[in-house]
């Protein structure tokens, strides 16, 4: 049969085919072994509700202009205005960081949405009034990761900058 070679005799058609196939198999095995030995690098973000962290960050919700305390002209013109504080902070790549969101308003709920640099949603959660919500985040890629409170846009937004 053409394409099969038992290794017996000197079949001039089958022998080169078999030799080329064996070379491809050996090359494939060598590549697979190299891939297995290469250090595994994760991508994206690992997010957990708890765990060990090497760094900590507290992000608070701040009322800039609200109906209860004003300024009345600002609230009338723009509605209630809130911000995250800090709006921008840096973390190290592959370093677990505990991030605590502290919602300081007694009657206003917020949410938190984290996206990757391509704007894919990585985390979306509620931040209830007068509460702390904590996550341990490990970013496996460098870059700028935007975050938002969808309820209070465009003012209530920020960025996590991931560095080496």
C-alpha cells in the first residue's frame, strides 16, 4: 500500500515519506517539551473575595454635590456628582493587592465595574451604602485598567495602572 512502510526492504516511494513523517513527529514532540518547560505566564486578572495580599488600597466614594448638602446650583445643573478617591492608583503586575471600596454615603448606592484595556468587563459589583467591599486582585498584564460607577457617569470613574 502506498504511504505505509514496514521498514523492510528498500521501497523507494514509501521510505522518504516515512522518514519525513518521523521528522515531523520528533519536531512536534520537541516543541511540546519546550512549551512544558517554559514558565507559565498568566494573563488577565485574578479576582477573589479574600486571600493573602502583598499590598493594600482603599478607594472611597465621595459626594461632591448632592441634593442634601448642595451646592444647590451645581445639583440643579448637573445632578448629583460623586467621585472615587483616589481616581487613579498603581499596582504591580503579579502582586496580589487587596482593594477595599468604602461607600461613605448613607442613602446612595454605587456600583463598580472594572474593564481591561480593550474595555471587556472583568468585574461588576454593587457597593451598598455605608459598607466596605473587598477584593484581592492580581493583574497579570501591564497596562491601564479603567473602572466606573455606571450609575454616576461620567464623573465617577478612574484607572488602575499596572506596572512591573
